C-alpha cells in the first residue's frame, strides 16, 4: 500500500513537471512569434547595406593619447567634431580627468591639441569670431578659457566660485555664463564682468510649466542634450537635466518649461519647435520662438521622435497613430486603423515614402504607409536607428549594431560591439559615435586595404590670461554682499567696483610674501592707492603679484 502511494506521488510529480515544461515551451514559442512576425510579401534587401558593411575608418581616443572622447557642447551631445567656420573641434579626457580640445586637420589628424586642465563642462555652440569660450570645472568653482579655433592657443579669462552649467555667445558678442539657478552673467573677451547677473524670473503662466515629477529627469541624454542658445532675437533655449526652459532674452522671464526632445522643421517659416516628452510623462508642447509662445498639447497626445528630429506627420493617441496639422496644431483622424500595438515610452520613427518603422522600448515594428498593414515586428531594444536604402540600421542599448531588411524584418548582419553611441548616415556609409571612438562602416561588400585612423599633435596648455590695468576695476565682494572667492575684473560702473590704480609685478615683490610688503609697494609706486590685494591664482598673469586699488582722481 505504501509502495503504491509512493508510485502515485512520483507519477504526480512527473506529470506536474511535464505540464510546467509544456507551459514553458508555449511561452517561449509565443515570445518567438511576438519577436519575429515575417512579411510573406517581403522583397530581399539588395541595396548598399544588404551585405555586412566593412570598417572604413576608426578614430579612437588612443590615437590622441586620451582615455575617452567627450562632447564639445556638453553632456548628451554627440562626440563627433563640431564645426566653427572652417575649423572642426573635438574634445577628450585623460585618465586623470583633464579635458583636451583637438583641432582636426585633414581626415582625422590633429592640427593642434590644448589641455584645459580640469573636466570640460561645455564650449559655446557659436564662436566669438575665431575665439571659442569654454567652461571648465575647478576645485573652487568654474573657469572660462578662450580658445583660438584655428591654432588652439588659449588663455584663461575668468575664474569664479559660482557653479556655471553652460556658456553662449550673445548677439552683442558678449560671453554669457549660465548659472545652475538659470541666472545669466555677461563678461567680455577680456574677462571683465560687464553687468550684474540677470536672475531667472518666474513664469508668466504656471500652466506652461507642467508637472514633470513622473519624468526621468536629472541627467542629459541624446534625446535632451545640454544646450544654451538663442532660438530667436527674443527667446533663449536652456536645456539642462532633460528639462527645456524657454526664456525671454530681455528680462530672463521664463515662458515655459517642458521636458523632452526638441523637434524642428528647417523649412517651417514659423520656426516652430515641438517638445516631445516620454509618453504620459508630461504634455507635449509647441513653441513659436518669434512670438515667445509656448502651447501645450492635450495630455493624451504623445509625439514620436523622428530619427532626424524633424516634425512628425503623426502623433499617438490611445495607442493609435493620428495625423496632425502643426499649424493649429490640430489632431486629425486615425492614420493607420489596422495598426494594433502597445507603445511603451516615446517611440522613434524612421521612414521612407513606402515604409514607416516604429521602435519602442522593446519592439521595433514596420508597416506600409499606403495600406497601414503591419509588415513585420522584431524584439529589439533600439537606442538609435537609421534607414540605409532597404536596410534598417539599429544601434541597440547593449551597443550592438544590426541590419534588418526594410520590408522583411530579417536580420541581415550584426557588427561587433562598438559601445552605445549615436548613428549618422552618409549615403553609402554610417558612423557610430561614442566616448570609445568614431567608427565609420561602409557598405558595398568590398574590404579596404587598410583602416584610416586619427593621429595626435603636440599638446599645449591654457596660458594665464586674467590681467588688470588702470582702466579696469575689481571688487572683493559679490553683488549680494558676500565675500567673493576670487577677484575678477569688473566694469567700473557696477556697484561696489574699486578702481585699479596699478599692479605690483612679481619682479618687484614676488608672490607669497606678507600682505604688508604689497601695501608698501602700492603706496610707494601709486600715491592714490588705499589697498593692496594679493594675487595667488595660477590663472592670473604670472607677472602680477598684487593689485593696487584706490581713487585715481585723488590728489
């Protein structure tokens, strides 16, 4: 009896295991069917990327004796070179965390390299003629260097204990320093403070600053990179930590603040900008910079992100695509009634005249733009994608690069891991850009004889460039009355400015001496001086050891 009971228990356990195995097999089969739904009418890929591409060029940090590439324009931006007129500038970092700017000559060979010392925060998107202002972190605050884009010759022009997050060049050629509190501080090319910081003003309408607490903010991404630039003669854009703030240039008044990706249409005469947050995170917005206007879309409308960041012809409402007229804007009827899919997050769009490819968080789907019918669907975590003729090129979140047939969804090829990056497509080649390098892959199936690489140039350093003359003023306290961390030149018309009547040079009294020696030297050389300010900063012209202040008009 006991033996029969044991046999029954064994068969019960075996039966349960078999059932579990069958259920598991069904789940796997279901996932496989979901992961790959083929298009029976598909045409095999035959374009330039139908066969596995070959590596045509690689530019790595090691080519320039660096540890990693970093974005010139700040976190979240591409590591590819940025053009300033005829100059192309890249940036990198050493193992010690010191940033280096690279001026590129022909190909990827450096014509100059300049070490900025500390970590790079950002360089301005626009140069001041030949001079490029760049923000650098220091142990005490922030430094500003002015770098010649043609030669790499650079000098320090500003040193401050404030935490600045970006820099821009204003319409009047002023260098504008953006504070973490969104205040804007103007200085000139000589490093003189030309006005008091313009504090950020509260928005005129709180409704145009929607609640973004459910959004994933706090770090810049490729969808919302750090930015500070003029959108029109009357409006600035500040993107920081994933939040886009639109402000009036005249008084730093906040017009609106919306998280998400900026989408534009170069041919749009109205200059509209659409902000596309993650689905359900916050309302999307339409911005008209020339009119200083921000308009929110209905909360149930989310905007997909075209890979070229243009204005899409479709929006998503209740999981369906709808046509949209951005002039209103007004949402139209469902565009593809037969498309049934659950979209997670904000999808990316890539399209041709016949096919629309939609990449969500975990699934990429293609469908016919004429019939609205789904062509195929694959399971993939797409970080970035482009369409090269009849192949969808995908950079996955794991750093892999894959090619899928545009009409079939078939995996045509997969490239070695090139790290997470951004894709750019140029006819018969595409480039993957990341901190680990720039890798250009060419289609056509022919393997080149050798792979072109970059090369370093001799490395220079930023020279001490902060100077003082009898035509400038300084002040030892900030505008709010607090003690300044450093003494910087200021416009003599500003409150609290003290005129400089002369300087003590290091050959007269060396740096590091007692304060009384500098005061004695000031009084002896400049009878109108009333105080001496010792200079210790390595960013100040090394020939200066003290600043003499007083009343230049005294007798």
